[in-house]
């Protein structure tokens, strides 16, 4: 199985297909498995690298490094270790924050960013009290709270099997990853975006209940080369909920980034 050693831990990744590299970055406590519906389709004309972030999936479980800076450094180390040329970083939820922050830190290494229901500035500006309660609930009874919370991520077309698969991934992850919520509340990409000279795309589920559409709209409006796209009939995880529509949209977005020189 493919692993890369970064910053004192091992990251598991899947590497599929050939063509323009897309690095797929999952959200909090899940794993690269959330991109399974993209593998067969998009690997036909792209190289897909789906990484398990530290503490998640089949990656190592160090006690430290579960910060925004730690995960961003992991992502940049992965790009370097695999010698990826101008990859498009596709991040879901907090994974979109990692992708944006990595692009801002090292724009010369990145060809573009696709944010999928990214949290952006919302944790620190719109849900600070909710995050404190969320962290307390996770600390009190992680299993019970995850079973209660995860189904609210999804839109009307997602069924209990999808909920259960996501819950299983989260409960398999290290509880140490929960500290990322504290760091997410301190992050605000808005001041960085006007100076980020890279193609960006913000994809957002129409039925999203966790992160308002206004967050993606605001971020897209601040960046000089950005677009906004709403995925119908999906909530926080459109790549799982509406994979065919999502794959068509992602392929079109990446094609447009290539035309623009990203």
C-alpha cells in the first residue's frame, strides 16, 4: 500500500489514473474513502491522489500536528514527495481550508483549488458558540454525538447507508483530530484571497445546512480568478450525494482552470 512519510508520521494515499493531478482532501475525521464515487470516473482522464489526513483512515495516529498548520504542511510535503506538477487541490469541508491555506502558502506548487462546501471563515465568524458546544459534546460522548450529528450533514437524497459509512469512518479516526475545530475558528482566508493569483472554484450543496452558501459566495467574490457553482439536491457532501453531477462539474471546472493557465 502506498504511504509517504511526512513530519514524523505516515500518510496513506490512493494514486489512480493518469493525466492532470487532482489531490483529493477529505474533511474532519473521515478519510479518502469519501471520494470513492470519483475514482473510476475521473481516473479515466486525471491522476487522482486521495490522501488520508493524519489521524484518519489508514494514516498514522500521532498525538500532535492536528492543527491547520500541521495539516497544510502535510499536504505540501505530499505534493513534494510525489513530485506533482501544478496539481489541483480538491478539498471538502475543512479539507478545503487546508487546500486554500496550502495554495496561499506555496502558490508556485499549486495549479488551482476546488473548495467543496468549504468552511472558510464561518467557524470563527458564524458558529463560534456552536463549535464550543460541538467540542464539549464530542468530549462527553463522541460515539453518541457523531451518530446524532452526521445525518444532519446530508441532503434529502442521502440514505442511512451513506450516513452509516461516514459515521464508521469518523469513529475509526483518532479523537486527537477533534482539536482541529479550535484551529478552524482562528482561520479567515478573506484577507488572503484578493492576492491569490490562482484559479479557484467554490462548489456548494444546494441543501447545505452546516456552512451557508453565502460563505462560498463571499470567498468567490474576493478572489480574482474564482467561480461559484451550486450542486442541486445535495447537502454538505455533494461528491457522495450527487456523484454523477459532481463529477461532471468537477471535470468542467478543472478543464476551465487548464484553459486559464492554472
